[in-house]
C-alpha cells in the first residue's frame, strides 16, 4: 500500500506554509490586541470607547465573510485573498499610527474586513489546491495555526508593548503579513476560478452588516441588564434580535435552523459548538480565581492546555479515515459535552479545581476534531462554484455564535458576581453548554451528504 504524500510534500509545501503563516498572524493579532488595548486606549484618551475596537472588528469581520463568499465563487480565491491581506495590512498601519481613537477604531474595522475576506479565500484555496484525501490535513493546518499565537501571543505582545510601545504590536506584523502573502502567490496562480456567472444575492454585505449590528446590540443589551437598566436593555435586545434574525436568514443556507440534512446541518452544528465552547472558555479563568482562589497564572493554564488539546485533535482527525466524518463529529461533540459537564461539577461547593485541567484538554481535543471536520463536510458537499458561499455561511455561523455565547456568559457573570449565586450560575452555564453539545451530537447524522450530493475534487 502506497503512502499518500503529506501537505508539506514539495507540490504543496509553499501553499501549506503560506496558509499556516497567514492564519497564525491573523490569530496573533486577535490575541495580541487584547494585551495592547489598555495601553492604546490610555494613549489615545479613549477609555469611554474601550469596546468599540472589538465591536467594529466583529461587525466588519462578518461583512468580509459575507462579501468573500460571493466573490470567491465568482472569481476564485486569488483576488479576495490578496485584497484581504492588503486591507488587513492597511488596518495594521492605521491602528499603529493612529493619533485619535476614531482612527484606531477604523483600523480595527479594516483588520476585521481583511480577515473576513482572507479567511474564506484560504478555505476555497484548500478546496482547489489539495486533493480530497489531503483536505482534512490541510484544514488541520488552519486549526493548528491558532495554537502558537495562543501560547506566545500574550507574552510577546506584553513584551513589545512594555519595551517598544503598543504601536509596534500592529506595525511589527506588517512585513510578516506581506511575506506570508508572497508565499501563497505561486498556488494562487495555478488555481482556476470556478467561473460562475451569477452568485447569490447582491445585498449580502448589507445583511452581514445587519447581523453584526444585531450581535453588538444584543451584547450591549446584556450589558445594560447587568447594569440594572432594564427598559433600555429590553428595547436594545429586541432590536438586536430582529436585526440578527433578518441578517442570518439571508446569509445562512435555507433550513439551517431546522438542521436540514447536508450543508445546513453542518452550518447549524458549527454554530452550536462554537457558542457553547467560547461561552464556557470565557469564564473558566474567572471561575478558578473566584471559586477556588487560584492565581492569575494557574487560572490561565487550562486555556493553554486546551490549545494543546485542540492541536492534537486537529492532527488526529487529519489522519483518520474511519469512522466516517459524521461519526467523528459526533465523537468530538461528545468530548465537549463531557468537558462542560465536568467543569460544571467543579463549580459546586467542596469540589476541587484540578479536574478542570484534564477536562479542558478534552474540550480542546473535541474542538480540534470538530472544527476541521465541519470544514471537510462542507467541502465534500460543495461544487467548485459553491465553496465560497458555503464556507462563508460556516464561518458566519461560527463567529456569530461565538460572539453571542461570550456575551451571554458576560451577562450571567454580571448578574451573579456580586452575590452568593456565582458558583450556581457558572455550573448552570456549563450544564447548558453540555446539553447543547449533546443535542448537536444527536443531530450529527444529518451532516452526511444528501444522496447524490457529495462532490468529488
């Protein structure tokens, strides 16, 4: 039996390196900005607008994801990817040279737009540049590319901010991003555009903007609830929910809410697992500090362990040929459900904190298996001129659910942090996340292709 070549074989080496470099730098910027943000806000006298750079990035990221889906299906990945890298680089330059908070916010918006454009183009590049049997390993590169920034991002960004200034957290990435883009040019010259004449709806950017505004409004409404402003919170949340529903209805495949078999079910399950994971992850360090009295380093170690587990899971799914992809997704979701249920137990009185460490490794393994597997399932069911649109729906589901999950967790923390119900609140969050993943595991069979719908490379 002949061993198949790997993704770093000479034919695909530059492509694989370029993908890893681009995604790693996007991920590093996302992690580093949280470290540099306090210094940037103080320097620009923008404390009152502290949340705007994050909200603007989220909204424009969704716009980029929506635009890129149609663009890639019409023209292929080359122009969207190069444009995304150029816009992201311009955002880095704007943020790094900003003399006013408004310019800094605009830079963050450009970064979000660029990441959205480039992310979908990279996904389509995987579909066009690699044979079907190598796609799981190629998508594992994307998942693994998030691990190194998670490990070193806060330390590197903190060091740069302290010794060189916060501006160099952004400006220092410019030559690295441009260099990573150059390594992808040979592969981009060889892939042919799908050649689709008409693609989707022309108002996709508007719907993406509407969905992003809905997420931000819901997060703001939750913050108003936590602050005790009930009436404004209800109005803002209602408006946000309406905007989100209208946007997602146009952006996601028909039948997503009903888990219709095929791509809609994959898109729905990706959102469910992302929302559950990021909601719980956002409160793990706080829970360990508040309930168990751990220090800053010890409370952050589960996230490091989870990142390593994510890497291991991504590598494992790239090498597995059995069980089938739907069964593999079910296993990953089951691991997530067990992880969240176990974390919920550690929030109860008298239960020690140490189980969180192995539990979060299991959660990372589950995400490492599930995220690339959902990507493979989408590629297997997408024609060449559908990969951009379907990848866009998958990423929009992920980003939207992650934002909603972390926002909901923040509201719960705000509502319980000042009283004795904090532990019970965090336990309830863990159990709810476990139930969501268990329900998603039960629906994993619906992610298999509709008969006759699987598409060969």
